[in-house]
């Protein structure tokens, strides 16, 4: 018996590569999540992402951390502790479907006010700073609470948005450590100005000045 | 073309080969142990509260913290045994147990924010009481005698490990870094916030 070596044409080679690639792709397929916001995992994920996807939330919470770091002790821990606690109360008000007027306005205003506080290096009494942060936290919490998806585990949703909020404060605090250097202080105030400008933009959008 | 078919058949064969993965070893001898170990660790109401107890233990004296490490896992196991014997997880009793366990998140979270050395009888009382209630919530009556022992051992190890690691973390953090205490207190505020949200939510759904 004689064996002959067949020479593969370029077309046949291409076909083989395509087939192998297609099968490999099939094997790589991930599971489909048609109802992604379900149960504990869905609750954690949607709760965690809710403040991050809302850019106004994100900026305001980073600003809380920045302001705390700028004010120093005890504000550096009082503000980031006050915010999640009062936000939880706001979240409950939202879950209870109790309306608070001008929620979106309040959230946008929080980015503007807290950004401006950092930009102008505003140093009020610690109690007053905590009250300012607490008032804004009610609005943020209310927004998270009203948007609790019905299918998710509420505890997981709460854990998700509290952790997310806390981490954003932490980002602010870490960025705020720049105040140790003279140039860092200017940079921090610049960051505050950017947040305030973004807040102004959100505010203008909320009141309908920007379409 | 034969070459292509061989490759295709080989790939399809390989794709069909994988067997089921047994992550929880339920069919092995120690299956119920892992089941007991994972039950509290995969339930947020227990994980959050037990972590909080660990953080609180980290703020106590070494002597008190060691007592908590012994008493809490024992109380958890006793609670589970009690629930099995007296069928304490039926109807309204289960709901009441959930409220008490939710309250534990609020109380322990407040304790972590407070970050103070509490009197011995207070901190040990808290650890034993909530150990019993969380143990009752973790009970599983539908197991054979052998399975029950392994399951209870699993819960006890979970309780010990979580509280031990959390308290050790707090001790290390507070001793090595100036900001350690602040960071743990901030974590306490997260725990309390979660407790407020979920307790309030439970009360709201109860009143509807």
C-alpha cells in the first residue's frame, strides 16, 4: 500500500481554521443572564453599580471624601460616617415610597455645593459640615431607595450601595491626602472646582436650562 | 477535507467530555461539614453581623476578645441544637428570629462605630445572646445524626474563623496604623447603614 501526502489548498486550510475557530468560540460562550437583577447576587451588583452609574452621585460622594480630608481630623472620619448612615435613612424613605421634593435637584446641588466647598477651602464648624453632608445624603439615599429593583434581595442591594458609597468616599479621602503637599492643595481645590462645575451642569440640566 | 472532519470531531468530543464539578463535596463523607461551614458564610444577615462582632472584639482587651472567640462559636452551636430540639424555626418564631438577627447588625454596627472598651458582661452577653439567635437561624433539622454533628461542626468553625479573622484584622490595623481605628469605625458605619436599611425595609414590608 502506498501512502501519498496530500497537499492542502489554501481554501481548504482556511475552511479548517474557520471551523476550528467557530467551535472554539462556541466553547467560550458565557451563560446568558436574561434576568440579571435577581436574588442576592443581582441585589449586590445592582446596588453596587447604582451610585457609580450616576455620575452626579459619584462626584458628590468623592467630594465628601475630599472635603473631609481637606478639613482634617475629626471631619476626615465624621463626614464619611455621617453620609452612609443618613443615606440609609433616605433609602428607607425612598423604599417606603414617601416623596421628597426636588430629589434630582438636591443631588445635583450636592455636587455643586460640596465641590465648591473644596474649591474655596470652606472650613465651617464640624457640626455644620456634618449637617450639610447629612441633608445631601437624604437625597442620595432616597434616589437609591426608590430605584430598588423589585426582584433583588433588598439586604444585598443595601449592602451594595453602602459599600459603593463608602469606597467612593475612600477614593476622595485618598485623593485628599494630596493636601500634605503645597501643590497638592492647589490640585485638590482644582478638583473641587471641576466637581462644582459638573454639579452646575447637572443642575442646569435638571431645571431644564440644557436640553 | 478528512482532516477538517477529524479536527471537528475531536473538538466536539472534547467539548462533550467535561464532567460535573463538585464544589461543595456534598456526596463525600464531609459534605455536611462544608454545608454547615457555607450556610452562614453565604447568608448576608449572618456574615455582616459576625464580621461586626469580630470588629467589636478587636476593640476589646485581649482577655475579653479571647473569651468571645470561645463563647460565640459555642453559643452558635447551642442555638442550633436548641432550635432542632424545640422546633424553634416555625412560622412567627422564624420571623421573630430574623428581626432579632437584624437588630444584631444595628447593635453591633453601633458598637463598632463607638469603638470603645465595653464592660465585660455587656460584650460577652451580646456575643452569647446573638450567638444563640444566629445559631437558631442556622439550624437544619433534616439531617441524620452523623450529618448533624458534621453540620454543627461546620457552623462552629465558620463562626470561629470569621470572628477570629475580623478581630485579628482590627488588632493589626489599629496597632500598626494611625488611621486603623478610623477605618474600622467607617466600616462600622457601613454595617449600621446596612442594618438600618434592612431592618426598616423588613418593618415596612411587615406593615404593608
